[in-house]
């Protein structure tokens, strides 16, 4: 596998977006390549870290966005 395609497949695999055929390829590569396993584990660690740091916007922010969207939608109809 090429380096870029391997990294792309790892990312797709991480987010469960691989095809069944790609899953087989990734699983085989992970079983045979310790450095690839380490890279995948690091990606998993990063994914967990990002997920735990996600914040929701405040209700005030959402209200402002929705009001703006409503106003601009009305302007587009004119």
C-alpha cells in the first residue's frame, strides 16, 4: 500500500467509512504491521481527545444565528 492511501484508509476505518473490501485490507495491514498499529492507536487516541473536548454553542449564539438566518432568508425572497 502507498503511504497516502494507507493513511487515508486508516482515517476512513477510524470513522467506520470503509467499504467491506477496504476493511479487509486495513485489518490485514494492521495485523501485519506494528508501526501501522501504533499509528492507528494514535489516531484513536486523538479521536477520543477531540470528542471529549467538543463543546456545544450557547443558546444565545444559536438564537443570534437563527435570527440572522431568518432575516437573510427574507431578504433573498425580495
